[in-house]
DNA sequence: TACATATATCTCGATTACCAAGATATTAGT
DNA sequence: ACTAATATCTTGGTAATCGAGATATATGTA
C-alpha cells in the first residue's frame, strides 16, 4: 500500500487540522459574542447550551461539565434563575441535589440570537447531496467524540497550574 | 426539482445543525480546559490562538477580534508578555501602534498541550479517502466563513445589553 | 506653521466572576 | 445511633474586565 502507519501527516491532513483549529477559534469567539449580546457571561451561556443538549442536570454535574467550582455554579444558577433561563428543582429521590431545569418557552431571545446562524447552517447543509451531508454529519459526531476524550484526559491530568499566579 | 427553496429543514439537516452545535459546545469547553492547564485565562489563550492564525497584529485589532475593551487588551498583553508568549513591538510607520508578535520558539508547552488533539485529528483524517477528506476540509472552511459572518453581524448589531446587570 | 481632530494605547477606579475552604443539609454504611 | 460520604451553599479574597479619561502620535486644514 502507498501509505504506511504512523507516517508524518500529509499536507492534506495538515490542512484539515488547520481548518479545524480555525473553526474552533471562531466558534469560541462566536459564543462569546452571543453571550454578551444576550447580556450573559460566557459560562452562563455555555451552561444554557449544555442544558440545551443534555436536558435537566444537577448543579454538581454542571460543575463537572463546565469545570467551575461548585460555589461558582451556585452563583451561576442564581443569575440564570433570576433572568428566567432556568429554574431550580429539588430531586425528590435525593434532597441534597438541585436539578437545573432549562426554561426555554419564555426565552425566545436565545433562539432568536441563534437563528441566523442556524439558518445559514441549514443553507450550507442544503448545498450538499444527501450522501455528502451524511458523511459530514457523521464526521462531526466523530470530531465531537475526539474533543470530548481530550477534555476528559485534560481534566484527569495533572491539572498543573492553578490560575491566580 | 424535488426540493424547493425555503422549505423547512429536513430531518437530516436538523441533525447536522445539532451536531454542529454540540461540536461548538465541546470546542468551547476544550478551549477553557487547555487554557487553564496552561495557567492562562481564556482570553489569553484565545488571543494566542488568534495570533497563531493571523500572525502579528496590533493591540487594537486584537481588541476588535476578541471584543475586549482596549484597557483589557493592554493588561492581557502585559500578562502574555511577562510569560514570554508574545512581545510588544512598536510600528515604525505609526508609533502609536503596538504590534503584538507571537513568540513560539520558546513556548513548546502550548503545542505540547495541543499535540494529543492534533494527533487524534490526524488519525481521524486518515480514516477518510482523499476525496472525502477534501470534501470535509472544504466544508470546514465554509462553516468557518459562516460563523465569521455571524460574528461580524453580531458585533455590528445593537450590541444590546452591557454585562454588569 | 499652527491648530483642531482623529486615532492608538495606556491608566485608574469600580464592579463582579471566580476560586478555595469551610458550613450546612441530606444520604449511606456499619 | 454514629460515622463517613456526598451535594450544595456561604464567605472572603483575588484579579479580569469595563468605562472613562489621560497621553502620545498622526492627519487634515487654514
């Protein structure tokens, strides 16, 4: 075969990783801009996004997912609750737990802010054939999985420096 | 033709946008973890990433790109400079300007932290045929462009609420 | 040339997210 | 009952960020 294992990455593969990285940078920036235009702090909006994907979760789970200290999550939930983005609900099975329930019905601003991107993405999707879109969608899932793995290994890892110098 | 313009998105297209959003959430989280494991604040690492992509830019450009106030950028550059990630260089053509020059030679920690993800991404890329990878890489470019457009329209837009309450 | 205006960065004071550690409430195990 | 484990909240301190003004340089106009 023409390609061996553990070769240096090809030029095409490097081009691909570069594009992934660019996409990542823009994604982070976009997220920050959306958060600020909603009057939310980054982690507040990120948490809304996480809740959107995962559905109701406990405060502790959100702490693990975001990497924030539990005290920070308490304050974060306070803010989101005050603005009507979520509500607290105690778990009847374990009354120590606080379940965070997203409240999207009354909060169309979030979807409204996201809508233009969504529309553009649908448009982009429509420019591909069914087969191509399937390939891309599956790829996105795999890429997500790779990143999630990396998050796990980073959060498990030495954790090295703590921030305040 | 079988598909009309302005239809509702198909199930496949919705699936696609959902995956994009998941990827975005994970990307933001990953970025935060990397930043913290490098002992950097999010915007500091984000700025390094921007500099990595764009090369040397002025403080003002970084302010626009990150959405941070100019005063915040001053402090941010101070931190990065102190840690040797960048250096300041005055523009001989316009001595008001401060050009931020990335210093990667001595700072392998950054690439080291990024390497595992890079390796996994190369691996993922290698699982595709040349044609498929080309399709995906081109897609990534288009998706980046879409997000960049959205950032522009958000930063141009009302800007609505400012954060402190 | 002199002067006003625009632009780029920096400085300063105030606000507030965040962390770390301890406090409180509930559950689980013996 | 009693101890330990778990989940969230509270408190105090630190520092990133903002906003507004200060400083330095550049540009335009008479």
